[in-house]
C-alpha cells in the first residue's frame, strides 16, 4: 500500500496516519488514544516515563479493543 496521509478533522495533532487499511472509526480510536498517551508522556497529564511506554500502552489498548491481530507503527521524526 502506498503511503497516504489523512486529515485529522482539523485537529491540532502530532499524530499522522501514513498508510492504513483500518476503518475510519477505528483510526479515530487509535489516533485519540495515541494523542492521549503522547500528552501523558510530555507530562501534560503525568505518568509515562519514556517513549517505549507509549508503544506498550497503545499495544494494550489495541489488544483489548480489537483483539491481538493488528499492526501499528509509531515513528518519531523522519521515516522511509
């Protein structure tokens, strides 16, 4: 699948969808949870100590909500 980007409904967000096969509602769930976890990492809501905590917490969220068959990649900075 070629990389594509998706507007986040005019939200000011650090989260960007690069490529997806998920339904829009599922994407919204993942984006909202990722935004929440990133805010927590930055200390805006306290709690997380490192970036790996975001990935671990997002994995737990997705396992509970969608079962164990999914794939999400978290990238900071540039990618290719």
